[in-house]
C-alpha cells in the first residue's frame, strides 16, 4: 500500500530525512516513531505531496508521489498536528465543505457525513461552531475530515498532541477502529501510543532509519535470550529467597537469576536463559518438584521504551540543523 525507497529531503545544508526505505501493508497501523526533530513530519509532508523529496521515491496506493501527485492526494486522508479547521463554521457545515472539496459526489455526501459523524463520535456537536469545541472534539473533527472521502491511506501526525488522558484514550480507540478499512501511518514521539495502537513500528533517529519491524520481533532481535519472570512461595511462608535463587541457577540453560522483591511472602525473580534457549518449562518443573508454590511465570519482554533507547543509544553523525 505504501512503499518508500531511499527517500531523502535536504534543506540547503541540512539533511532532514536521510535515505530511508520502508513498506506498509494494506490495513496495517504503523507507528512512525522518533524523538522531536527526527524527521517524522518532513516524511509525512513528502508522502502527502505537500513537498517534493530531494532524492528517492515513494508510492502510495500504487501511485508515484512525483509522477502522479493528484492521484496520491485522492487516496490519502491527512491529519496534521494542528487540524485544518475553520473555527467560524459549524461542524456539519465544515464537513459538507470538505467533502465537496475532496470530490465526494453530491448524491453520496450526506450519507458520508452521517457515517463519519457516527464513526468519530461527534454527533452531539454537529451543529456547534468549531471555535466553541474542546481540543478533543476538534481532534475528532480533524479525523472526520481526513476520512470523509473514504481514503485508502490515513496519515496522522501527532494525533494526540495536547490532549488530556481521557481524550488520548478516546482518540487511540478511534484510530484502532479505523484499521482494516484504512492503512494508517501514525507519526508520534510518544512510546505508549505505538505500543497500544500499532502493529508495526518504523523508528527514525536524526533523519535516519534505525529499525522497522513488529515490537515483538524487535524485542527478540535485541534481547536474543529469554527472560522469565517467576514468583514463588512456600505453603508456610518462611522460605528463604536465597534457596530459591540457588535452585533456579541450577536449571539447565539458565545463565543468570536476579532477585527482584518479596511481597506478601512471595519472592519474585527474573531468570535469563542462554542464547536461543527456552527455560520456562524447566523452571516451572524445578519449583514444583521442590514443593514450593508457583504463583506466576511468564516471559518478560523489553518495553518499547527500552527498545527505542537501545536503538538510539549510539550517537550517529550530525546531519546539521534539527529536522522537522
């Protein structure tokens, strides 16, 4: 659905986006992740044909952004960080205007407006002036204008910026409900945004691509070995955690056992295995055979924050001034 190859954008001596390549499959939600100034917004502007690339190419819904920009624009719904709203218009008036602007036929327009109003949960403000709406409702109206023409691709740039926690949850839920019928690129620097909303992640740092994969695959690649969280207790509650640690260290394939805490007579550990070894079943068997109570055992994965910090920990050459 989206294919980017060697995309580069320079401003004079500044390289904002430096030779990045990635693909997005139909119906996916992909998180475009990076710190402020990484080049996310610049990439979004190139993909939406707002500005041309300096080098490289990209195809959206089968159309080249340089050769067929009008066809690309017909198939994209774009929500920039600041929604493109007209505060003097009522919500329904604005959606009618945007629908006509985006080529929705007169016969289909009313039905499309009703559909996006329901989908974006803005029915109770449909006759209100946009200037009177809260930030959360403005964001929903922005999403409604982005999908009014039922585009193949949605590009959302920092869609929850400036929202309160309740509005953030509502917006995330709305975006997830749009998946499947739309392919979505979600640009953000907020790590929980990607973890809770996206299936794939593209990470850029200083304009350069540092990773593109699912969060689970990135975790496996970076960690390599398995880490297991274990919680153990004895029936009489007087078990010494040192005894547990010693027994766990004797399990074949275990390379390290770390004591974490004791809470309500339950002792928690993290158990690391050798490269390519899965030790969960052996750890469980060892605890049970010792006559102890096994309260919890599960694989412990890296958080997206840990992944991001690992991938961007090594300083890369400076590309000049900060990218957008």
